[in-house]
């Protein structure tokens, strides 16, 4: 089973700043099988990025993803108050079929 | 607009069986998408339970495989989860999810979630 480790655990930034969130996998992950989600309190997770760098429908271009192999990054430029949420990375492995999530990064907006 | 709605009992007894259903609106279960169940708890975070395609070949999380069954009801456009031998560790918020797939990992539609508590 591939383990995803996210860092930092908590990130506290001001509006207008840039946030960089990291996701490290215990084994190489195929780029098409790496996604990022945003979860606000009381809500289900929302798909932000899939295929490592493709924004989901309706996601503003302030959100971008990058990476390959075992190291992946979610960047949020020009933070807005509504970006306050927990962010999760997720991967899929084929043999056997298995999906795993990171433990999340809590993004606080000052 | 595609929507998923979970339904089922909120309270189940230890050693009992949990049955949840996910009703799909705005999409047809007979398509390219895979349909998953996931859960979220304070102790384990987000955890995948299993998935199914309308062709009927489910995949399960190895850690739950001996207790899980997922099935499709094409006539009702819904899919269901059965989880047996429940313990307090199964207490969680349960989500049904659409994986749009298309060669990517893309869980693009989530239900609101249903809280399940295992307690006597």
C-alpha cells in the first residue's frame, strides 16, 4: 500500500500570500492517478486537481498542481479568505486496486 | 447537475451489519464511471472502502475485504454498501462518490455523507 505524507500539517498565511502544500508518496505514483481535494467544515471534499496538474471544472486558476514520481505540490497563489480548508492528496494504485489519501494539510487564513 | 444521496441507519449495534444506499440523479449508473464508497473518521482520516462498475466487478480495500460487499441496482440507478461484523472502529461519516475516470483518478461528485455510529 502506498502511503501519502502531507506537509505541513498546518499552514497559517494572510490573504494575498502564496500557499505551497506538499504530498510525498512512499512509492512512485503515476501522474494520472494523483488528485487534490479541498474540504471545508461540514462539507464533503471537493475535487480541485486531477492528473497531477489539471484543474477540475470551476476551479480558479489560482490553484495549480505539479510534481512527479513521489513528490507532488499544490500551490494556491493569491490566497483568499474562502481558501480556508483542509487539503488532501489522493492516489490510486493498480495492483491491487487501492486508493489512499494523505492525512491532510489544514490551511488557515489569518 | 449530478447529485448523490446516501441513505441508511445512523445507529447500528456492535457485531451487526450496516447497509447503505446511494441514489444517483443527473447521471446514469450504466456508463464509464466507477462508483465508490469512502468514509472519514477522526482516527483514520479519509479511507476508501470499495468501488464498483455497472459491469459488476467490484474492488475492495484489502483491509475491509472480508466484511464488505458493494452492489449495483440498475433499475433504481443506485448502488449499495454492506459492511458486516461492525465494531466501534467503523463509526464514521460515510460518503458515496463518482469516479469520472476516463484514464484519470477523478472523484468529481460526492454525496453529502451520512453519519454512522456503532454503539449498543
